[in-house]
């Protein structure tokens, strides 16, 4: 006790000891979410000449912006596009999203028994309804060419065409019996350092279900408002805080021809995560913003590292092939 003020151990282990005076300060160890990150995997839409000829909108994009269609077609090269898309994630959406909503997992309580006098016992039931089948809303800031809206219109038009039998999936999708229009969505919340992963979630079987044309409702006043809108996606399964999510995330990053050049090392003998700190020089990361070819080489990976207290943490890094 000093001048009537209790001494406080700032290194108090809140797991094992009480803090009776509750005199914690903001310098204590709290979780502070600061930077969100989002990655949507590239679907494998079939934009061959047959399908393109059946859609006026597809033909318009082929003539005006063929590379936009390639963002929805992993591993293939739509007509007039410069190169086949080998990016496992849709970078446009990672760069232009503003916010996303994360839903809680909730167990459904169930009544197990009732006595003659009316006393009841409630027990927690399954939470499958919270992790199986729902929607997520993601807000974007639109580009001047309406890239985000056009991309999602092409995506939804393709799904609509498949449902009506007007368009056909690729031979690979038919032979291996998978849905070529679905994606996975990886959501991250990062600490203020911009790297340490506080929370992560994966949504599987995702596809857009809304086109926000109402964002272009206008008044006869020149108010010059930046266009922002939300797009809803349906998903089939949700998984949170499972280290295997990060393993699959890294596996997808390695599908890129560029990412496959990364020099990684195993995290440990169990291979929990698959990669540790990348053996690359990141001292001049600002160069990625100065040179387009360098910027293209950077890929996101989840790595294992240590915090200031020596505790193992996961970090989201953008790494490039070593020189």
C-alpha cells in the first residue's frame, strides 16, 4: 500500500489469481481488434466460347474487360483475357471490402425432463443450426468502372444460367461432380500490429445471392457520394478458430504459381500449421507498392511466431519469393 493506493502487479496472471481491486488499466493485456482481412477463393466458372455466346452481358465483358471474367475462373483463360488466372483468391474483393459481419455460434437448449410439480431441467443441445447454412453480408467500396458490381452480376448470371440449363459447367466439374460456382470465405481479425491473428473463420460453399442496384438510387442533387453497398452470400458450413483453417488457407496460397516459389519450413513435427516465419527479406516491403511486378508476387500466408511474452501466435503475412 502506497499513500492509500493498493500496489498493482501489472504482470498479474488473470487465469490463476484474483484482481480484487479491479484497478486494471488499458496497458493490461486485452484483446484489441484493429484490422479486418477477407479472402474469397476464386471459383471455377466456365467461360468458354459456348457459354459466352449465350449471354449478352458475358459478350460485353469479353469485348470491354475480359480480365474481369478471369477473376471468376481459376486456372482457365476466358476469351480475350491476357493470361490464365492462377490467383487462389479474388484480390479485388480483398482490397475493396469495408466490413463484414460474424455470427455467433449458439447452442439450442432443450427440455430434458419435467417433474410432477413442474420443475424442469434444461440442457444444452446441438449448435448445428449455427454452423450449417446461413448468409453473410459484406460491404464494399465500388471502383469507378463498377468492377465489383459487374463481377457479381457475371457470377450470379452464371449460376442462373446453370439452373435454367442454358449454360453448362466445365468438363472437369462434370467429371468430378463439384459445384464450380461456389467459393470459400476466410475472415480474419488482426491486432493493432496488423499481423497477429486474433480471430479467424472459414465459410464453405459460398455464392452471392444479391445485386445491390439500390445503391444507385439518386436524387436530383449533385451530392457526389462515393458508392458503397453490401452484397449477401449464402454459405453451407462455418468453422471458427480451428488451426486446420490456416492449413487449408496456406495450401490454397500455394496453388498459385508464384506462391509455390515461397521458401517455407515446417512449423513443428506435428505440422499443425505447415509453415513458420517465411525465410524472405521483408525489410523493403514498401517496394511492393512501387513496382507492379513485385506487388503481384506477394501472397498471404498464415505463419507461426512468438509475441512479446514468448507465447506462440499466428500471424498473417504477405510474403514474396526470396531473391
